[in-house]
C-alpha cells in the first residue's frame, strides 16, 4: 500500500499545483527528479489536469468553431500522451517484477497496474473539483449538499480503488498474479491505419 499512498499524495499535489495558475498553457517544472517513477506519476496527473480543463473549455456553447477544432486536435494529442505515459508506468512495473517467480495457479488481472493508477489520477481530479463545488458561495445550499454527497462517494471510491491496486501489486510481487501489457495500438492516430489519413495521401 505504500506505493499507492505515494501515488495519491503525488496526485493531490499535482492537482493543487495545476490550480496555482489554473492555465492550460502554463509551463511548470516537474518537481520530481527526471527518470523517476515519481516524475512519471506527476506528469500523468498533470496531463489529466490540463485535459480536464480543455474538456471544460471545448464545451463552451459560444466557442468559435475554428477554436473548437484546434482544441479537439489538442485533446487528441493529449490522449495519446496520456496513453504513452501509462505504458511507460507499466514498463516500470514490468521491470520491477521481472524476477518474480509466477505460481502455477497464478491469474491475470483485468487491467494492468498502470491503467488502474490512471483511474486513480483522474479520481484525484474529480475529488479536487467536487470539493470546490462544496465551497461555492455563488451556489445554493442544495447544490453544495448534493456535491458533498457526491464527494463522499468519490472519497470512498478512492479508498476502495487504492486498496484494490495495493492488493494487485502485492499479488504480482508474490507471484499470485502476473501482468501482461497490451499496447493500445490506437489506429485512428496512425496515418498508416486510419483510412481517412492514408486515403488523403497525395
């Protein structure tokens, strides 16, 4: 569970750090040493925070269509960056557990550790923003109460997800489970597999 506690702490700090500027274009140095898993976890949550706010902006009903298209392209790139980073984190786990002797009756999990941690990162942002809603002076008491109820559920969800990830990592370390990593192979981003892209080649 210590690793999961580290994840939660890094994600909470990243969410707070993003909101110091609250600017999708802000350039803020990663506070963790380059090449460490901590740096990767921070970068993961930072990508999620920026994308969260890009998704808010693009839903403006008065947005200029040209601006909306540019934002959609940016969100697409962000999604690819997010996927690449999750796979980088899974590579860390594969290296960490490479010498574990897998038990004969070991089972595989429905998702890799990093994809579960991906959900934990996004959950940290949901908690941050739902907590903000409980403090709004411009909203009525009913809104704040509904958001508090949702926040309570999100906090319980974080506890449950954290426990599940911790158990998964313990099981992999003990050989009771084994991990396999299937790369996402997103075809729509690949000009050789998206027919719209390769069909437009001159």
